[in-house]
């Protein structure tokens, strides 16, 4: 079954919807028998614990930035 992920602009993110998404991910992991936890490796700055909303926000900003860069230079990925 195909899934479409719609990414709103970062300023349009709704914290309540992000919390619902986070709970849905946890519920899905539990139903699948997978541990729904984030493993933080001590001493790794990229594993700095963030709340789920902040992580979604940063991922969304990065995604929009990549899309903007792709539209400026469509041949960049082909090199």
C-alpha cells in the first residue's frame, strides 16, 4: 500500500498533530513487537536527546532546504 507523506512548511507544524504522530509511532511499534524507544549513545553529539516535535521540525526544515537546493541545481545529484 503506497503512503504519501505530506510535509507542511516548518512554520505550519502543529505541535498537537506531532504529538499524535509520536503516539501513533509508539502504538505501531508496540503492535509490531518492536521497542519504541530512541537509543542515545553516550558522547555522540548527533544523538543529543530532543523532544519529538523539535526533531520533526528540524527534519522538516532540512527536507525543505534539500528540495529548494534540488530545484536550483537539478543536476547536482547526478554528478
